[in-house]
């Protein structure tokens, strides 16, 4: 599940999906709804182009969260927080939470910002705070693979810096794929354990 205005987090989500599929997981990629005013989107050509290019990707629903055993979130940072588009959707999960349908989900998060200290870690912690309320199992990458060091060394989740032209500064593809593989592995342990209980 991702939100992406100009494409970075969409790309992170695609790499994560590739890795999860390679591990044998049934994967669905969903985007959160774009809730920004049309004039805001239109003011940024890259934002407008990305929204048009991804309009056929299904928007995430509560049913999708209920279906999933594992969820990888990818979100840009907005002033050290998650964007309103992601927050608005997460705020609709109260009913599932109340019914206990989000407990024991396996979750992980990724992020991006336009500078190296732009709030990526805080953004991930914000996602994880919601997941704690769900009762989910949070699977950060930590320092479990050398690819994390090559990607900038964020133990909370892969994060990438994006320059003014929309280019990723760090090479994070291998780290994203490792994080997804780790998430799927832990999800299989949880699912196997629940089946045996």
C-alpha cells in the first residue's frame, strides 16, 4: 500500500512487490486515494503526470487490509509525518481495528524525502504507531543485510532521498527487496504459528 505524488514511493512499492512475488506470496499493489485539490496537483507537472500514469492502479480499501497477511507501506514524508492521503485512509480503519481484524498483521514501512534528514525515520515511526494500535507485528529491516548500509542505513525501513529532478540519490532497490523478503518470511512464521495454535 503506497501513496506517491511523483512516483518515488510507487517505484518502491513495485520493487517490494517483485521481491514478495519471488518469495511465493500472492501480492496486490494498492495506492491510497489522491485527495489533494485539483489545482494543487495541476501546479506540479510531475505530480499531474504520475497521477495520470497510475490512474488504473486500484485504490486500497478496508477489504484489502482484511485480506492481507502482510502489508508493506510506502509513503513520502510531509514535515516529518505521513501525508494526508495516507493518514485519511488509516483513519478509516477503526471498524476493522475494533473487530480485531487488524491484529497480528505483519507490517513494514518505507519512506522518501527531498533531503537526507527530511523526516523519513519519523514518518516510519508514525506509520508504526498506528500499527501498534492495530496490534500488528512490525518488521523493520534493522541491519539484517549489507544492502541496508548501501541504501543509507535506516533501520526503521528503507528510505530514499529524492533530488529536485525526481531522481533517487541512494541505490535502494536491493534494500527494498531485502525488506520485502524479510517481511514475507516473518509473515509466513506468524501464519504457520496461527495455523498450529
